[in-house]
């Protein structure tokens, strides 16, 4: 198994867009993206956790952010595997992405969206 950052660099953003369909009910990306049930995800790769102003994050994510959590490809990989195990007490109900290929591809897809001034 390759290290997540290496794999993320080799991810297929187009395939990741398809995987992101599972996320669209709660999250938005792209021009004009706004918070929904979950925060918008423009600029998520490399961003401080729980840092979108005005979004009501779970206390556990706020605590992780205060501890210095940054959403690197490696951290996103672990989080997306099983969010509720990664951050016990998180509000997010998504079960996670079991397939490494799906996680690698969705991280590559998310990396294509820069923070657009949110």
C-alpha cells in the first residue's frame, strides 16, 4: 500500500467527482459554493480544520482544530475512511469510504477547488 500523500497525488479527480455525489446532499464545492448541513469544501486540502466562518462545527472538530489539525491528504484519507471513528462525537452521519481508491480520487477532486474567498 502506498503512503496516502503519494496515492493522493496519483488520484483521478474525474473519478473523484463521481464519488463526491455521495457528499453533495451535505457539502458543496465550486464557484458560489455555500455551507449546507456540512461546510462548503473549497480549499479543504491544506486548510485548518473547522475554519469556515459562520459554520456550526461539532465541538470535537473545534477541539481538533485548536490542537492544530490541518486537512492534509493524509488526514483526509484517515477521516474519510470512517469519520465517526476519527472524530468521536462528530455531527456528521456519513459512514465513510471503505475503498482506498475512492478516498484517493475524492481527495484529488477536492484538491482542484481553491478557497474562493469564503
